[in-house]
C-alpha cells in the first residue's frame, strides 16, 4: 500500500534552513561557536605590565545593611503575648506599631527621628518576648 495521498499536498514549511542537518543552520552554529570561543580567550588574558591591586584601590569595609527604610522595623511577637506586653516592649525603645501585616503576624514599628535602627534592632532582638526583629528592607 502506498503512503502517498491521492490529493496533491504542497509543503508550506518556511523554516527549511533551521531543520536538523541543514547546511545554513550548521554554518550558523559554527560561526557562533567561533565568535564565543574567541571572546572567551580575551577575558582570561592579563597584560604583564598592569599593576596589581593596591590597598588604596581596595574598597573600604562594606556596610552590613544597605537599602532599609529609615525609622522602621519589622517586629513579630511570640505566640501568647498580649497586646499590652507587646506595647510595653516597644515603648522601652520609644517605638510605636504603625501597621500590622496579618498574614505574617508582623508589626511595622516606627521609631522616632534620630534613632539608630541597627542598634535598636540588636537591642530588641535580646527580648525573648519577640519572635523576630528585622530592618524594613
């Protein structure tokens, strides 16, 4: 039995050059490979007359916390802590709960102007009544 259709069918495949085993597709892959291998050779080359890094060009000590909201902390109370006990824990650091994120059980705590957020965060982390204290990133 023949596998030919009794009705003449024309192929409309316009992607002939990218089919498996085609010459233009293979040439394109080889050209891309040659360009990338030549580029990789230049990145590993280091000139001999270039001076090494001096202590003056090495950056200073990086800041441990960058990009946080000034005057705000994220604080979560431990389970079973009453609202008055939570407010008392915040008042000892002059903080106030401004918002509550229900799904995370977390308060957005606002600190007064001029207070160091990082130092306050470290002090509040010592309080065992609080689950976590983080900078508002």
